[in-house]
C-alpha cells in the first residue's frame, strides 16, 4: 500500500522486563494518510490516517514528511519494511 507520510516520531531508550532485564528499543513511528478504497469509503469521508511502528533498522531510505512510501507487512500483519516510492515536495 502506498501512503503519504504526514508525521514522524522516534522513540528510543531502555526499559526493564518483568524479570529485571534491561531491554533497549529504537522505534520509528510514521503517521500516514491515504484515500480509502471503495470498500472502506462507505465508512469514511475524506482521507484516512494510520500509524505504523517499525524498528529503526528496518527503514531503508531517509523518509521525510510529504514522501510517498510503500509499507510491507510480515506474516503477523505488522509493518516490516518501509521504502520511499516518491519524494514529496518539501519546500
């Protein structure tokens, strides 16, 4: 699915697991919009916004607000890879 990036947020740090282990995380959050297809259009007027959380090392390209990206999902239907399809007009 090709979507347009309208916001980006990076969250990184460490947290303690229930067993007391410190676990590091580094995630990117991409806020994207797209025009819904006809099936979704019955419930939505205008554009739809979705949030994708993905580990930073799975981002191949430098993604900026306004870019159009392709989102690839794994077998669990969670985002596994995001690649730029077309650079946005970021003037």
